[in-house]
C-alpha cells in the first residue's frame, strides 16, 4: 500500500495522504495511480519474414492522477475547502514543476518525480457542501521515480601517456627506472535503483582531453582539444546531454565531444567501475560521479 503522498513546490508542501491519516485531515486521498511508463516502441519489419525486429530500449512519460476529498469544515493552515482547491489547482499550472514524493511499504525512504500539471477539475453541487470532490492529474516527464538523495563517488585520474622518457641511458642495475603510467585510477559506484541512471560527471582541473569510461559496460565519453585550468570544472550531464564549463550554459563544450567514441553511458543497477584518463593533469585534478538512484 501507499503510506504517504505529498506535492512540493518550493516552500509549499501539501500532504495528499499523510504518513498517519486521521479523521480530522483536511484532505482525504480517495484514490491515486502512478502507472508504469509505456515503452517507446521502435521496430522495423523483418525482410522476407513475419514479425518485426524490436529495437525498443527507452520509455515514454507517465502520469500521476488522484481523486481527493476536501472536508467542508477543514479550516487550518491551508484554509477553507475552496482555498485548498485553489492551491491544488495552482500546482497543476503548466509553468510549474512541483515534485511528487511517495513513500510505500518496504522502501527505505521517499521517492520523488518532477511533475508538470495536466488537469484539475471539481464539481460544485449539493454534495460538495459537505465534501469537495477534486480530480487532479500531472504528467511525469521522466517516467520514473528517483531517490531524492544525490550520491557521489570520487576518483583521481591519471594521465594516459606512456610515462616519462629521457635522452640519456643508464647502466643496467645501477640507474633509475620509471614505470609508465597505468590505465587510470578507478572508483566503484553502486546504484541501488532498478533501472539505469544517467549521472552527472564533474571533472575538476587542471587537465586536458578527458576520457571517462564505465568499465562495467564499456561505455566511453571522450572530449578532444579540451583544456580546463585549476579552479575550474567541466560538468557533463548525461541525462541533459550537455557539457558545460563551470556549469555555465553560455560556456558549452558540446562541440568538443568525440562522437565517434562517445556513447553517453548510464550507471547500471548494481556496481559500476568508472575510470578517467587525461592527456595531462595536475595534482588537483579529480572526478566526481553524481547520481540519484532511479526506479521504474
């Protein structure tokens, strides 16, 4: 069963179903529904054969809908029943992006989804003098729920060159030796979600020409002719498909992506081994992998 439901828009938080419902609650959630997002079907007819070759891998948006009963004698922090109705209808405004928070039995905490208002209606009749019956619907553009807590894994990369060379030779067994640089340091990040999760990759300078790889899946994100100075960072948002210097939309490095090798990989449920190599770097260089667990 659903333990609690609330809608949050900035400082405004409205419980549609509180964790511990009581007979004096202003709002009673008569029903709610959050269906699984439908697949975004992609297929092509098989040549000379019946059926299709199914290439489906993504999903569409979904909707959250609920039917609420607002008590006539509900006079409290939210106001009268019609004031509450006005507040709820305002949360379905097309320009707003409130968050839905849901808690269910067995979950370690709340899960959330960003919403976009779709419809709100109620009928004023003799029954509404006792209880106002309101139907609300929001679109869930991403089609999934996420853990509200953003997690982070950090690694310090190494350069991808083959080591330092010297124009002078040394007598075997009596001189110095240098070991070439390795393939790059790694960090294991574990997604506890049930579906793949697009991370935000934040690489701090100084460094040049980063290559960030999910060694678990083989996915690569590679940028060419890039130089980031100390004190700056490059933010790669896999979900938004953006590459920004210092997170500034006016400083896009999207044209630096090597599209021949880049696959915009996502974190898979479970453990993911992430590496980063660079052309050059200084001691301050590091990579943060940030993500929110996603659930269907």
